């Protein structure tokens, strides 16, 4: 005799965990949010999803190229690129809204359709953005593409719920701003752009806005800052731009990240010790003469503290790149470069020793407090 049992669903699991007080309602909401953001698609092998994605992008790109080769789309005409850009973006929005309302019963079929049409919508949206940017460049030049990208980002952010689309849309805004600044040859505006992006990140972190809606914005700001510093440290730009303002901004960010991580972990730093930490940071500012290295260090500290694997991977990837550019593209002698790197190492070792002593003092204080409470 074969006993038939009911499947143990996610709803049953979460209900049992709540009743046993293993998790609370806040943790249950986080689990549900994660499951909504990462739907179960384990029934589909990764290579099948990859084939579907390649097919979607290839078909959409070939279709667009055919329209261009046949001169249906005239890339030199403002009206033609604008009309087809609006048409492509409207079609992409229609696909995204249809995916949001679709309710299929077969998990494998639903997942495959979702992967295919979401990628078709994404590539159509990307092509639509490019066509609109080409048309605006023809008519209004670089200031126009920045205004357009900002308007599209704001207008489509809530309308399109796809995380990758939101990330690319938010990432396009600072890149068009960089293009505008480079075209007008006003390098000091780079620091203002960095300040605005850092302010947005601080707001998202301080207000603890880390839901599915605004997470792509946070990632876009982080990646745009890293890529911007990477561009500014290239040989052609290094001697034209004074990096000190961005250094000051990043050293303030690094200090804030360290203090935030210490506070979140219950590590109290007195005012006097805060002055010591700030002094060490200022020394680092003098030795690390590139904001990219400081930014990647701050990102790594925040990523390990918040257990964010994507930000951790970004920090680990960009950090050696900044070191490489710093070491090989500065107009300095080899002994000067070696001295800077050696001095930086000494500062960081001193900071590590300081943290070890503070941790030891705090542990001794906690031990004495526990003993006194036990005696009472």
C-alpha cells in the first residue's frame, strides 16, 4: 500500500516556523520578498535558459538591423530615430506589463516564457533608448541625452518592475552625465557627480531602503562611481583632473562606513578614539592618491558587513584594477610608487593593531561587567 502525502509547501513551512517562534514576522517578510525576487526555476537547466536568452537577443537585434539596412530606420534622421525609439520602448513596456499579469500553471513553461519575453523586452528597451539618444544627439547634442536619460529613468522606474532594466536605466544617467562633462570639458563637474551619487547611496543606506524596488538604484550608483573613477585614472585624464575633492569625499565615505559597521556590530568607539581613526584616515588620504582605491576599500568593508555578494564581487574585481592603474600609469618614479605602497601598508597595519587593542579592551570591560552582575 502506497501512502499519498500532501506536498509540504513554502506556506506550510513559513507557518510552522512562525508558530515555533523560529522566525518573526519581519524575517518572514524578508523570506517572502527573496522568494518573489528569486522564483524557483530549478526545473530548467541553466543551458536551456542561456539558449533562450541568446535566441531572444539575437532575434531582436537582427530584426532591428534589418530595419536599419532596409532604411526603414534612418539613423541620421531625428524624426525616424525618435519614432522608432518610442515604438520600441512602448513595445517593451507592453511586454513587461503582460509578464507581470501572466499566470501560467506549468512551472517549466511559465519560466521559459518569462525568460524569453523578459529578454526580448529588455533588448527592445535598450534599442529604443539608443535610438532616442541618437535622435536627441542629432538635435540637441550632449546636454539633451542627459536630460532624456534622466526623464526615461524616472518615468520607467516604477512602470517597469524588472530589476535588470531598472539597473541599466539608472546606470545610463551618470554615463550620459559623464559624456556631457567630457564634451564640455568641465572636469570639475565630475566631483559634483560623485557627490550626488554618494548622497543617494547614503540616503538609501541610512533610511535602510533596500527592497526590491530600489536595490537596482543602489547597485547602479555603486558601479557608476567605480567606473567613473576607473575612467578618470586612465593616462589621458590623470593630469587634467585634480583628484583631491573626490579623495576627500571618498575618505569621508570610508570613515562613515567603518563607524557604521562598528555601530551595527556593537563596537563602541569613544570620541578620542574617533579622532585617532580620523587621523589615520587623513594619513591614508595623503598616501592613497587615488579615490578609486579608497572607494573599493569602503565598498569591500560595507559588502562584507552587509553580506552582499554582488557588491563584494565588485569590490574584489575593481580593487586590483585600481592598484594596477595607480602603479603603472602615474607620472612618478618607481621608488616613489614603492614608497607610497609601503607607507600605505604600514598605516593599515597600524590601524589593524589599534582595532585589536580596542577589541581587547572592550572584551575585558564586558567580562568585568558580567562578573559584577553575577556577583549581585
